[in-house]
């Protein structure tokens, strides 16, 4: 195939104390090469319903995992990985990758994410739908043009944030007004109110005495 495009697939991730969930969002993947190694993930595949795209990515992991006890599930719209942490390592990772960087292809899977101090009553199973959640996958696929076509090149400008690390920032926060502006506004309203309640001095007549 002479007109192959090589792109990085979008990835979402979450974790528990004992496992790390990684979802590679590609549709209609053909003969994918997936390697879970102790310190990295390697993925290579040709995918796409229309224009064929070559996906290739190597993800260096923050900490070692246990490949033998990790699981892989190939679905129609994504590849699901459940990376098993070593039994001696139950701490949460601060990020998925070895280095803390901003990656336009990486996003935290908040639908699957659970904080470290939350109760962990779910098992580390790699069945279809167990990782990610269709909502996040739909978002990622829509950003790349629906089927993994060349539109994925615009994803970098669309995300732009550090999706490698969960964030508690609220993008809906509005800028608070200055205190001086609030005091001036209150003072102005009080002045208007006092002017309305005071009678006109010219209309006030002295009381007559008998």
C-alpha cells in the first residue's frame, strides 16, 4: 500500500490500586500487533472502514507491569488493555507515561476513573465494555473524523491540555469581580435610595402654632 498514513491513535486511561486500564480508540482494526511488555505498550495496526490508516504507537509506562497477568480485548471500535500491577505495587500512578508530558493523543478516562481512597469493589476483568465507556470513545473517534481518517491530525489543537494527569480544575469558573467594584456599586445603590426617600426641602413648611 503506497498511500498509507501513519498516525498515533487516541488513547484513554484509568486505574485502580492493582490495575491500569488503557483503551486504544481505533475502528475496524485488522491484524493488530499488541505487545504488553514490563515497561511499555507497543501497538501497530491498519484500521478504518474507508481510507486505510496505519496506527503505530509505543507508550513507555510510568512503572513496570506484569505482562503475563495482563489482558487484551480486541473490539470493533477499540482495543482494551488491563495492565496488572505487580503485587508489591499498589500505589496510584501520577500519570500513565514514564515522563510527565502533554500528549495530544492521551486523555484521562473519567468514566472509568476511581480515586485511590474510593472503595474498590470491581474486579480487573478485560471484557468488552469493561474499559473506557462508549461516551469517551465516541468523543475521541469524533475528533479523529469518525473512522480514523486524516482528520485526526487536528486533534492536537482540539485537546491542548495535559490529559495525562487527572485535573480537578473547573473550566466553568467565571472571573470574580474586583472588591472595589462591588463596594462602589453598593454605595451607588444606597445613595440612590437615600435620595429617593428624602423629601424636597422647599416643600417642607414649618408647623403653625395656635
